[in-house]
């Protein structure tokens, strides 16, 4: 009788455990998703290489760990290009390397899509996302971040604060002494993020865009990171920046001294950078990586993406919980004025000639 009782109790606990496990599978996911969840329990955590800071990651990781507390997540903040060059150098070696890559180096994502370097994992969330969310097998979009005009509000009178690229060019050409070496942007010749952004802009604007760049090119000093741009604008080293990542300026506005900075969504073309995310083939912790990608693309995950200062693009993200959404920016600048900087494979084939033309335009030629 005692053995029967113990067996019954054991069966009851097994049933409860099975119920709890079943409850962990998100609604609408395939039933065998529980294998991914259970597989992650035996892995060594998650390593993410990205071009995002700790404050961007914090709410996302907290939300993820609320669902999967046994997965320890580590992030390494690198430049967009370095995310890829470091992983490429480490893959195939015995060194611990990334299980997930996140960056705005969209030329590299286009290359990975062409060569099939990412794990061909299709998230159950894909069906709820716009077409641009999954451009290649294994390549997903984490966020859609605007590039804005930033300026020093204390040094730049209101009538000279640009609303778009065209008005910026007009003001600078009218007063070249004031703006000489006082304008900054991502250097497309030295930075994958800048290459993607400016290639998308010129692809949309054509020779009119190049003509504007030639007029102000000699006034521009290129940078490779948004944070230093904003700090130098705040100190007056620069008066303004063009195509500066919004996620670097938005939090800065709320910090001490942030009132000295201002920004504008360009009214003649706001570049929206699609930030890529993928699981490399051969990742050491593939189940944990799949859980993370799925969470980041889910409604809750995208909401946390917004709370971390990035711009989510799911239509069901509550706008009152985040600073901006893709849809809200579209309604602000007009959908026709959104320039999507995605993963076009022409970024690979045209990069060399584009950089040559870029360098010439910056020299005013």
C-alpha cells in the first residue's frame, strides 16, 4: 500500500511538472517547442555580440529572464563592424564566441544572407511581423532605429536649426564660415553603419542627394560612433550632426545638460536603420539563442526593446509604454519620407564605387 501511495504521489508531481512545462510554451507556438525550452536548461548560457549598450539591453534581458531565469545572458558592446569581425575571427576556434549577433552593419548581414552563415531558424513570431522583419534565412530585424539631425541648441539660433537635409545644406551654404568643420556624420568610408545609412539615402535621393553632399562635404568631419558625435555637439566642437542614430541622442536629452541638445526627424527623408539579429551556424548554445530571438520578436520582447531606447516595429506594441514606434515615426514624418536602410545585396557589390564617390563628395568634388 505504501508503494502504491508513493507511486501515486510521484505520478501527481510528474503531472504537475508536465503541466508547468506545457505552460511555458508561448501561445500559438508548436507543441514541440518544449524541446527547445528543455534543451536550453542544459546549455551554458547565452553570449551576445552587439552594437548596443547595457542600458539598451537591460529591460530586454530582464523580460527574457522573467520567462527563462536559468539562461544567463552576457552581452559585449562593440562597434557594428567589430561585432562581425570578432565573431569571424573566433568561429571555428576553441574560444567562447557569440551565440547571437546584433548589429547595424547591414552589408555584413546581406553577405551572411547570401552565403548562408546564420542558422536557418524561422521564429514562430515571423507570421506576426512585417515582410522586412525576415530578409534572409536566419537573419531577423531586432529594431528599426531612426537617424536624426542633432544640433547644439545654445549655439545654433532657431532660424538655423535644420528640419531636413535640404534645409541644412541651404543654411550651411549661406553661411559657410559658421559651419566650416562644424558638421558631423557617420563616415561611410570607415564605418559599416554609415555605409548602410548613406547608401540607402543616396539610393533614394539619387544625384540630388549627392549634389547636396558635395556642397557641404568640406564642412563635414566624419565620426564612427553616435555617442562621441553628440558629446562633441554638446561641447560646441560641432554645431550639428546629420544622420545620427536616434538611440544615442534620445537618452542623452534626459540626462544632465541634455537641454543643450536638440534634434529633428528630417522632413525630406528620415533614414530608418534595420538592426539585424541572427544565430551563427555552430553556436554553442543554440536552444538558448532560439528562445532569445523568439522573445525579442514577441510583443513583450518588442515592448522591452522600446523601453531600452530602441524603436520597435510590431504593430501591437503599446505606444504609451515606449518612446517611439516605427508606426509613430511614420505618422510624424510621413510614410513616404521614411527611407528603409535594409539588407540589399547591392551593399556588397556597390560598396567600393560608393565609397570612392563618397570620399570625392566629402572633398567637394
